[in-house]
C-alpha cells in the first residue's frame, strides 16, 4: 500500500486527507493519505523518509524548503522556486508545483484580468505570480518586509512602507493572515483604498471567510476563497503520484464531492 501525506504548520485544518482519500477509494487505489505537523522545516526530508512515503504535498510554510531538498525539479517548480508536491522515485525526491495551474483554474470564472496585486511573498505567492505571468497579466507584489524581494525581481515588488494604494483587476492574499487569527494581510489603511478601486479578490485560504474577503465583499468586489485552487492542485498532485496515469476528471469529481461533504 502506498502512503501519502501533507506537511504543514498549522495542519489540523487541512482537508487534503479528505480529498485524497475519497478519490483514492473512488478510483480503487491501494493507498492512504494523512497529515503531518512539522515543527522545524529542517526535518522535512528526514520525516518524509522516516515515514516511508511514496509522495507528499507541502503547504505553508514549507514550500521553499521542499524546493531545496529535492534531487530533481520539474519545469514549473524550477521556474517558480517552490515545491508543493514531492514524489519518491528510485530513491530520488522529485519536486513539482501544481499551485500555478490550480490557481488559474480557480480564477477562470473571473473573466478577463489585466492587472493583479499579490499580498505576501512566500511559496504560494511565487506560484501565483508565475501563473499570472504565463497569461501576460501585469503583476505587483506587496510584502511586509524586504526579505524576499530577490525572489520577485521580474515583478513590481513593494514593502508596506513603499506601497501606494491603487486599483487592480485582481487582489490576491497568499499570506496566512486570517487562517488562525482574524488578521488582515496588510494594514487596513492600505488595504481599504486598494480594494475600493479593484474588481476581484481571491484568498488562498480555503476553510473560512477571512477578514480580507469580508472587507472585499463589503466593498462589492466579486470574491472567492481557495477551495477550487486546493481541489485542482490536489487533482494534479494525485495524478503525479501515479505517474500521470489517472483520469483527472474522475479525480476532480471525487475531490469536489469531498469538499462539498465537508461544507454540509
């Protein structure tokens, strides 16, 4: 039996096991998918190997560490500099990134987008910036600090102190603000005027209506949380676990059912 898991911190909220296990059962695969709370990113590789996993998904805040520990990287992961899916193949760890295509699938219903602002500069932000760039969408990044500016040299990167609010077609929160506490991803005095002149708001957090999305709704923006992004990145990840041999439409059907069951 193959064993898979999702690594993160926090991780108790993750619905990835429900998505994957329902799809695994529906497709008659012999496997099990669990979750792992990781306290120290430096233990990611040793924990993966100790659990004898065939593959894993990586979530906040370990996607960049996952990139570092892989022996090989597929094209998207290499360009993004972030890994959310790892497969063990012949004693090598192969890194993939399915966040980018999952995000594009999720925002398809918004329609035409020409400009976007990403809040945060972690692994998810890198994947989303890359995804938007493949669609020739003008993309800016705003982050609390200078720390990760070097990861976004191809984009308009600003810290909170440098940022001047204006409108965008799409504003995306990739930070964990709102996941545990009712925080905003940036100071309200910057966020409010930005959202006021924007059209769409997307939050990568999927299990709650965050203060970011609530504020956007109050300003009459069309909003969406990260559930569809989660489902689609999981669909591609499970297919990767099995070498691209699975029917992705069937995977989506089972995983989407799992999300809806959880919402009842």
